[in-house]
């Protein structure tokens, strides 16, 4: 759903494709399609003796139908769209950075320890904000490292390594 | 008097220093996140859920409950002082509350909100104590067909009461049901949607999902907008006590708000947010000076604040008595029970009376603490509001990350939460509410279990759901609800109601 809003589509098509309902419907269809593809080999069984795939495939078909219905309603509703992308391009950057910050944090926590993981999270996360001020961020990082250590290691005794383990 | 002895038991549990400490922590944390815009009770409770593993279950539940109703108190503070709701349930409080603050009556508005919340909290605690035992007895006569039908009704009611498009809410529920299937199939042992990953073999965790959909996506949404400047009405709050005229106008509004909130909170899909919107609409309609609404009418503060607290607390009734969550917070509470190996359902009250009544009594204790936390300490919370968001979101992001990690001590959970954060952000932009998804996710496995059990009892005959009177009644109610939404005439009034 993060498609580039600068696509060279003619005006009416853009209006339709960027309609929230159309996009939401397409998203549901995509998820249902993925689910159907993933569950293609699950044994289905019968209603009485349901196999592993019975419920998943049933729900995927329902979701597919609902998605189609939602996007169809979006197509027929010309007034609902302003022609503007529901997710503007300028919004992408902070959103992706928050995502990356969390993923890096998760992957670093066990290998590099709490301190490095928190520093990485703050560094990447701070880039997501619009008003980056270096001195403030350094201060915030120091504060958060101390806070995380005090609450989670000293206070709650979680078994997360504090420093990198070589 | 069974009720009195039950309450005596409850207070003997709630008033132990240990449990009072956790009621206080819950109330404090609840007020904190209530005051701060950008983090809500769902994400907070999800983050703290793994920590309750180290606590005794009663103390853990008391703390989590305190966070939920504490947030209803704190939400009004930022709504009144900076015109920015701390919680979605305080959105309507901004309308008249901030106007009052601009007119130099911030103190009166804050006091009205806190006192209304306290009154509503006391009343709904009494309601829980009165109505929970008979409801639990009714629940104990339920078999798996009744439970299945009850959950169908619950999901449909959640759709009907959801904001916005009904069909999108249905799709979100189905998506939640699908996500609930991830993991090992309990009946056949087959793997579903695990991508061959060990981390997914036990299924997704409700806390991970909730932190992603409600915590992380909220950070993303806030950063995607321009940072709005916050003008704290920092003029000294001199007069905390409302005037005699405020009391005269506020009282009936508080009573109406409490009643409405208590009723709406019990309904699935109801709870604090719906209650506050409905209460505001009701006040505007019955008022003899509707032109004052939006210009600082005290009723517009007192009624929704009473309603959101009443709704927050009465939504515990179906969760505690039937094991059915009506909103995402209750879904997480059920998760907390399960962490301790407690099967949610009507037997909780008979098997663990200390826990049940201790929690009910702690709500009253917690509400009393909240008045003290909120009124005399208001200056502290005002200072807190001056912390800029560019610091806050880093702290929230960090606590989300560590919270998710501790759910299962696995880095994979953090990555999964990040993915759901992204998904939640997209849903938000496409006007899809995430609450029905969480309900579907929690109820899905329970429904499948009861469906299979019922069909095994009946030898595969689906008529079992229609042959048993209670089950039939529940299904008919569900069908009527669906019909009501489908009828265009009623649909337009419903949209009107949400517009207000």
C-alpha cells in the first residue's frame, strides 16, 4: 500500500485507485490470496472431521469475498476520494524508520546487549522525528539507557545481556 | 447478605499493603498514559502483560485494571488543558473542556471530570458486585453450543457498535480469526501459516499483536503528521472547586452519563470510547441550553467523563462472568488470566472468590486513589505535558520493544510486532479499525473449540445451535442486530449518531 503517488496514471484512474475503500479491499484480497496460496497443501477434510486446512481456507474465501465487496463499493463511490494518496510520500520516511529501528533493536538485543540495542533504537528512531537536534538526542539516549537498565535489569531482573557478548 | 460478605472478602484482599501498592501503581501508570497523548491503555497493558507473570495473579489483575480506568481519568487532563485528547475516550471532552479552560475555568473542568469519574467508578463497582454473581450462575448452565452462539453475538455486536464501515469491521474480524489460526492446529497437529518458523508454532501472541497494532502504529501515525504545537493552558489553576451553578447543572449529567456508560460498557464492542460519545450526544439533546455546548458547558465535560469511566469498568462484567471479552483491553485481561493458567469463564467466581472479589473491591480503592492522584497533583501532570513528543516517542518505542521481547523472550516477536505496527498504520490510513481484529483473534480459537465440541456432541448436526433455547435466542438476537445494520433507514441514523 506504499505505492508511489507519482504514478503516471490518468486522473480518473488515480482517483479510483487511491480511494481508501478500494485500497482496503485490495489489501484484504491480497491477504486472502496469500492465505489461500499458503494453505494450498493443507488437508481440508469435511465439516464433520475438519482437517488442518478447513477453517483457514474457509476464512480466506470469506475474506476474499469481503475484500471484493469493499473495493467494488469504493469503485462506485466517486465522491469519497480526494485524489490524494491516503499515505502521502512525505509520511513514508518516518514510518519506515520506526519500523527499521524496532527490527534492528529486536535483532541486536540478544547479540549486542541492552545498551547497544537501546542506542541503535534511539539513533534510528531519532531520524524519524522531523526536528532532530543532536545534543538533545544524545541526552535522551543516555537517559533511556539508564532508565531501561534500572527498570528491566535492576528492577525486574530480566535476563537480557547488558553488554555485547564476544 | 451474600453481597456484603463477598465485599468484605474483597476488601480484605484489596486492602493488603501488597495489593494496595499494585492498585496504586496501576492508577499512577494509567493516569500517566492517560495524560500523555500518543500511548493508550491497550498498548500499555500489552507491554506490562509479560511482567504480571512474575506477580501473583490477583495483584497483576488489580494493576492492569487500574491502568485501564486510570487512563480514563488522565485522558481528561490533556483534553481540557491542551485540547488534545490523551485517550480516544476523551475526544469529546476536548469540545467543552478546553473551552472552559480558555475561559479561565480549567480548575472547575478538571474537578468536574475527576469527581464525575469517581462517582461513576463507585456506581459501576457496585453494579459489578450486584450483577456478576447471577450472570456467572447463568453462564455456568451454558454448554458449548450456547458459548458458540454467545461469541457469534459478541462479534456481531462489536461490528454494529464499531465506528465507520460495517463491512470493513467484518473483514477485520475475519482477518483476526485467520491470525488466530496461525500455529499448530490443536486437533490435527498440523501447522498453519507458520512459514516453517519455530517462533510461530505456538501461534501469535495477543500482546505482540496489540503492541504492534495499537502502540507502534500510533507512533508511526504521529510521526507521519506534522508535530502540532501544544499550548498548555499554563495560567495558574487557581480555583479547583466548581461553582454552585456548575454543581446544579453537572449532577444530573453525571447521573445520566453513569447510567448510559454502565449499560454501553457491558455490550461487546462498547466500553469507554463509545460511552463517552453517546453521553455527549445525549446531554446535548436533553439540555435546555444546547447552544452552550461547544462553548464551555460543564455538562459536556461531566457526562462523557462519567460515562467513559462507567463504561470502562462495566466492560469487566462479561469478561469476568462469562469469559467473553467485549473490547481489546478485556481480550488482554483474558490473556493475563491465561498466562497464570486460569481458564476464563463463570467458574472463576466460585473457584477463585478471593481473586474475583479482591479485584472488584480494588476498583473502588483505585478510584479513590485516582481522585487524589488527579486533583491535588494536577500541577505535576501539567509539567509532564510540557515534555515534547520528540522525547516521548523514543521512550514509548523503547518500552514497546522491550515489552514485546519479554512476552516470549524472542527477538522474532519484536520483528513480528514491527510488521503489525506497519500493518496497523496502513489500516489506520485506510479507515479500518483494529479493535475488531483483536476481538476476532482472541475469540477465534475459542469459537473453533466450542464449535467442534458442540458438533461432536450432536454427531455433526448443526441444528444443535437452533434446538437449544438459549443458543437460539442468542443467534436470533445476533440476526436482528445484523438486520438492523443492513436496513438503510436505520443505518443513516447510526451514522448520524457517530457524527455527533
